[in-house]
C-alpha cells in the first residue's frame, strides 16, 4: 500500500510519516511513501497508484480543495484524507475520493482508523489492474459493468465511463473473477452484478442490452443462477 503526504511544512510531513510507520509496526504492515510540498507538485504525479493521500488544505499556492478537484477522476489516487486545522473548510472537501477530515495535530489513532477502513475496502472491493499504454490503470471490480472486445484491446465499460486497456478479451477472461465476470459472447465479458435479466440477450440494470452468444448461453444461464443463489445466501446471513 502506498501513502502520499502533501503538506507545505516539512515538519508536518515528517510527523505524519512517523505516525504511519508506528501503525505499520503495530500491525506488521509495510507502506511505500510519496511526499509532496505543494499542490502543483502533486497534480503532476505520474507514478504508481496511491492508496491513501494525506492532504493539507492550506498549501501556500494551489490549495487542497483545488487539488482534489484536479485528481477526482485520476485512477492513480484511491482515497483522500484532508488534514488541517481549518475546520471551517470541512464542507469544501466532500468528493467521491474523500475518506475523512482530520484535525491537526493528527494522532496515531486517526491514522490507524483510516488504514483499517482502507484495508476493509481493499478486501471487499477488489482492485483490478489493467495496463494502458505502459501505464497502470486501476478499476474497482464493483464498478466494471462489462468489457467489450476491440481487436487486441478492450473497452472497460464502468459506472464512471469507458476506459481503454491493453490485451485482448481472451486474456482478461482468464484473469478476472469467473464467478462474477463471465464471458457471454465472443465480444463481451459481463459483470453479473449489473445483469437484470438473461433471455435471448443480456439485459443490464441500466436498460442496455448486449448480445448473448449461442455457444455461451447454457453456461451463462447456469452461472447466473449460481451467482443469484450465492447473493441470496449472503443477504440471508
């Protein structure tokens, strides 16, 4: 898990790093880190995916709220926690990536809470790593609606839009969770979570319809029945 710390004060960056390391030692975890002293530096980041961004609001130049707006749709950032003494700014920090608002000085218990939430999210919602033009493209499995073949590439259709990824559909058929993301046609892999009905076509919950290949039909219907039973068992527990 990679943690990024963005604060214009070196002492604050060091203090949050030490707190993260205390939590890592306590739970036997190992974190990687990235450090930023300004919002301008952060929004230029092109490295590996950051699981948790600890972000100050008052950064001297581009503030944390503007940083959040810039990275909101960037797959390299998973969750953001704002850390600031400016509690009046809390209502400006809401966003799809925002996990929490921490009041300075941040305590070890705060870091521990945020890490525990992230660990649960990682376990409950598997992150799928696609490759895109020599860069990593991370997508939450629960956001994938279906994959569509596009020659030697695939279109990953998600609840947030369409993303293009490397490798053909046969490759991804062997990599994804076969109980949930199922090949239904030579051109489609569908996430059963978004299937409303299966007849001669696949009807999705958003009303979209996809072709159901004749040779795939028996397996797809059987697999969908198993998926529905497993979902019901989970709900009844």
